[in-house]
C-alpha cells in the first residue's frame, strides 16, 4: 500500500486511514487492528479508521487491487509518528495485514525522550506527572494499539512530548511485541528518560538517503548484502565469501553515509571503529579494542542478519608499515591482518573500511581475503548532484522558483557534503530574513511565521556564493 500523510489532529499515533473499498478488500472493519510492515524490517500496529474516497482520490493508488501474490495495492493514510515507526515516508509502500491476534495489554513501559522532556522544561523526577498529564489522557478510553519500539508525540500542558514504548506485557505473553492499551493496562513511565544518542541512529540512514551513487549501491549490495544474506552462493562454489570492502573517494563524497546505509538496510549488527579514536598510546590497548570489535561482531552476527564492522578513516590506523613511523600503528596493522585472516569462513562478518587517502594504507591489507574489493565513490556528476539535492531538500519547504536542475548544473565539483552545506546555507539565509519577526522571549515561534518560511531561489543563490566545492579547494592547495 502506498503511504500518504494522514493528519488526524489529535487522533493519536496509531490511527491509520483507509477507504471503505480498501477495507472491504482486506476483510477488515472500522476500528480493527492491522499490522504494518515498512522498510528495513520495521513493524508497527494500528487501528483502522475509515476515510472518504475523496481523501485519497488525488492519488492514483486509491483504487484497490489485489496482485497475484495476495498483496493489496492501495493507499493508506499514516500520521507522521506512524510513518516514522514503520521507517517510511509519504510515497513509500508498506505491507498491511489484519492483526486480530493482538492482545490487550497487562502492563506497558513508556518512557519520554530526554531532550523532549528538557524542552518542555520538566525534570525527570516529574514522571508521575507525566502519567497524569500526558499518558492517561492520551490512552484512557481510546483502545490505542502499541508496538514495542513505537515512538509518539503527546500534546499536553507543557507542549508536545515524545515518548517511546519500551516494553509490553500483554495479558497472555510477558515481553509481547504489541498490545491494545485498555483501561486495565498498567502504564508505567518511571525510569531514565531515553537518550536519543542511544537509540537506533541508523533510523535515517538507508539507500534512499544516498544520491548519485546507483552504480555504487549496486556494487555494495553485491559485495556486502549478498554474502550476508546468501553465503551459500559462495560456499557452494568452494570459495570464501568476500571479507573486506574498501570505500575510497574524496572527503565528503558519502563513504561514511554509504556504510551506514548498508547497515540500516541489511539490518546487520553494526560495529563502528573510528580510526583516529581507536589509537591509544597505552601499550596493547588499541589492539585489544580491535580484537573486541571482531569478537563482538562474530558473537552478534547470528542474531542479526550478519555483522558489519566499519572501520572509518582506516588510513589513520593502518598506514603503510614501511613509511609511517609509530610503533602503535605497526602493531595495529598486524593485529588487523591477523583478525581478518582469522575470521571463520562460516561467520557472517564483513569488514568495510573507508579512506580518502587509499595510497597511504598498508598494501598488505589489500591482498585477497582482506580488503580485496575496492569501491571508488568519486565526485558526483550533474545527475548525481541533482539526486543529492533532491534528497537534501526533501524536508524543506521550497519556493516555486527553486530549480534544482539549475543548481545541479551550476555546482560542478561539489560532493554530497558540499551540497548538504549548500542547502543548509540557503535555509539559514531564509531564517535570517525572518529574524526581525521572531520574538525571542516566546517559547515557540508564531505559526504564521513558521508557515511563511519558504526557501526560495534567492536564498540558494546566496548560498552558492558562500559554499565552495571542497574537491577543487583541495586540489588547489596540493
Ligand atoms: N551521495 C550522497 N548522497 C547524499 N548525501 C551525501 C552524499 N555524499 C555525502 N553526503 C552527505 O554529506 C555528509 C558527509 O558525508 P560522509 O561523512 O559520508 O563523507 P565521507 O566520504 O565519509 O567523508 P570523509 O572522507 O571526510 O570522512 C553526510 O552528512 C552525508 O549525508
Ligand atoms: Mg567519513
């Protein structure tokens, strides 16, 4: 089903809208529970509300069809929170199925996000209040569905606060994945607020966040995703699955972003080793750090769809042994070689390394069985730049006069990071203009002003004047 934004005002995070014909085709009724499967294995549950055909008639997908594989094709209206929980955006597609088995909840643990609580000016000790002022009014008498991991905003006396459902015990199963919250359900909200840093920071990462790299994406899928998903393709042929992929390319071309995207899409266990950070002058510590990373990845691989160890800026920890001086670096290189050679053929672990200086890393690392695949991301061409601009402006309100094609044409030599900065500068310039209208003493910006913030071509032209392509800058220096 194709997702569109369903603005329900205060209906809550788990109400989704479907037309009568869509509900009929699926055999469900107003108020029924459905499960929704979005991207990257993300799931949520929701209550269906009937919406008028006219609400979706603007969409081609308002007509419901059932394809041969039994999937329904139509439109489903989801709130922003619901979309986030399913890991999708408007226009993406989700799989919807009736979920009559979702039980009533016995107890649920719901915690607020720390930053959200802070913004509202509350401190953690007021958790009890949160129940009375936020959660109880939100859930009481509403029969809301809840999936473990769901995040949702609740409006209350101190403004919006975002919560996450951490644990669910249904009347039948402790540690259930979903439930319907009824008035008997015990809602607990005492505990440390959730630190956003700790939560899945891959939530925004995905192949669709990377532009101008379709051929690289295809290559990465072949080199990383395939061996993680179907190692038997290799073992059958009697060869070892690929172990290491080296991503190269100038700074800011999206190497780190690419590795995160692969991890998010495959759902693999993701362990990041930051080159400069791992180096410790204390004898042996860096090697121990490395060894732990490999052990951790191997141990976790079976529970996820494999594991990816990502070594960012590998040049800083594995420079050529003949050149680079440091004893520490030399030991780290040998340790890394040993660890890569020691990965069992059956273990679903892949190491991705990134560098913008492929020339300076130890050549032994690039021998077969180690980082024997290389992927040069390079500087994007005009078409690539257009794609990246489209991605970076996806959540921006753009004026009608903004022509991304012109910007793409005029930004020769810009890498992804430059284009991102370009969009940010344009947005900042736009905000700067409104500065005089903003009342700094008020907690929130007036809605009228917010609605008036539209980034126009003029702002982008200003940005073009301040942002310069880093690739050209670098070559001019060296
Ligand atoms: N092709 C791209 N599509 C979308 N965003 C991109 C792309 N390339 C870069 N970016 C954005 O630019 C920023 C920098 O990218 P990233 O950190 O991946 O670069 P990098 O190649 O790892 O650079 P460095 O060598 O300096 O580490 C990120 O925020 C990323 O989202
Ligand atoms: Mg990087």
